[in-house]
C-alpha cells in the first residue's frame, strides 16, 4: 500500500489545487465547495461522489475545518531549519529568498512581456486614432465637397433660369426691333415713291422751297395711312413768316428765299422776331400728318435747316437743341453736324446742296435726306406732340444783335 502524501491529501481531486473552503460528503471524500457545487449543478437531492461514484445526499455536505486548517498551515513559508523536521521532510523546499528571487524573475519576465504588449497596444491605439482622425477629416472634406456641389448645382440652375429669361427677352427685343425696322422700311418706301414722283417735276419747281402735303385717311380698321398719290393729292408752297425774321435777313418778294443783308433793317421788335440769331420760321406750322419739303442751301458755308416748336425762344441767345425746341442740321465752316443735345458730327463724304426735310407729326420724328443722291442724313426720333413750324437759318446761324 502506497504511503499517503501530505500534498496529495491537501489537493482537491477535481481542480487538483489546494482545497479552498473544503467540504466532506457521506462517503468521506473532500472537495472544494465551488468544485462540488459545479459538479452537482442541475442534480436533485441525491448525487454521486466524483471520486468513488457512491450515491450520497447533497444535504449532508459539511465543512471540513481540520482539512482547511492543515492546508493553510502547509502553504505557510518555512525557514531552512524546518527542512530538518520529519514532518516536512517530504516537501520540496528552498530558501525563501531564493524562492522569492525565482518568482521575482518570473514576475520581471511577465512584466516585460506585459510592457511590450502594452507598447504594442499603445502603438495600435495611436495608429488607430490617427486613422480615425484621417477618416474624420476625409469625411469632413467629402461633406464639404458635397455642400459645394449642391451649391454649384443650385447656382447652375439659377444661371440657366436667368439665361432662359435673357433669351426670351432678347428674342422679344429682336422681334420688336424687326417690327420697327419693317415699319420704317415701309415708311421709307412710301416716302421714296412720293419723292420719286417729285423728282419728275420741272427743275424750276424742285429748286423752290415747297411743301408737299399728302392727304391722309383712316381705313376700316381705324388705322391711319396715306391715300394713293392719285387721290386728293396737293402741294403747298412754303412761305416764310416776315414777322419772325431777324432784322438783318432780307426776304424775297414771294417770301420763298432769304439772304443775309449788310445792315439791320428798321423793323418793329415784335415778340415773334428773332433778335440775336439770324433765323426765320415758316409761315404755317403743322400738328398732324406727314409733310416733306426741300431747301436749297447751295454751296453756302454757314447754314442750318430744321423744325422748331411754336414756343421756341426768340430773344437773346437761344439753345439750338431739342431742349430748346429746335431739331436741325447745320454746316458751320468745316463742321457738318446734327444739333442734338451733345452735337453729333455727320459724315462729310458729300455735304448736301439741297436738303429734303420729312416731318411725321403722328409718329413724332423728323428725317433729313440729301435730295441729290437720296442718302439719309440724320433722324430725330421721339419729337413731342406740339404745334411744329419749319425753321430755316439763312445764310448764317449767328448775327450781331440789331439795336
């Protein structure tokens, strides 16, 4: 029979470790409280011994305090002298310092491994944090690009809508311009036909300053238009109004031509008479319809031709511009220009010797044409509605005031 070993007697047959809170069962065997409870887990009142397989009652478990005390005593460190005791002769013993040094070495090795593992984990953590930060930055950039793309798409939508509006407006304006051009072409075609008929007349009649009035009527739609040239067409000679003539101007006996005298005439200073500018107005004015007349200016170096409203200033220096109530073209020495608000220079390819003035009271514009080659000279648009008179500046646009 093998002699019992104290170390084996103090060891639990289930966990093979020293007893912890040992319990004794009916068959006399001992087990750790936790080990026997785990072994019998789920069993009813009766169970078998894990070591001898004898059936025992779970309610008969009792603490084995003597075994617990012995295990506690056996685990107490002993000195070198205890090595000589018969009671401990079977134990494997080393000096406590040596045992402590051995365990210290194991602990140091374990600490080194743990520190290395901690450093690796810290490295992994740092790398993970960097990658996480990079991921967050990348997500932020992606979000910003997404917002920018949405903004650009919205701007593109707005710009396309504006372009569509501009396209529609451009088409509308172009259509309006084409309509106006068509109307102007039609008007000029009618005027050309009318003037071509005038050109067929004797030279003596053409060289006179004459006014040709085209009778007008309304069609069935209520629109105004010129009658055919063969129906109720008449010509009226233009005569100059002596009551408006500057005292230095000399009118012909038939009042169809004017020249600049050497001295001022002794004429009454009536309100209608110009006293500073050597000019004269036509005798009859117009408030509606279309009217054309020609003015022979010859090779004169100083002249002005146009129309003026009835209320134009007569005394002192008047404003020879639309603001002053005058719409005219002039030649002053080497200058050839339209008397707009800011004077507009005219091309000097050929200074006309005969000018045709075409006044359209209904549409509110006056056009000047070179009567020799039918070349247009200038057009004043948007004349206001008022009583308009023909105005002539012969043979100079300025004179010394007559006292």
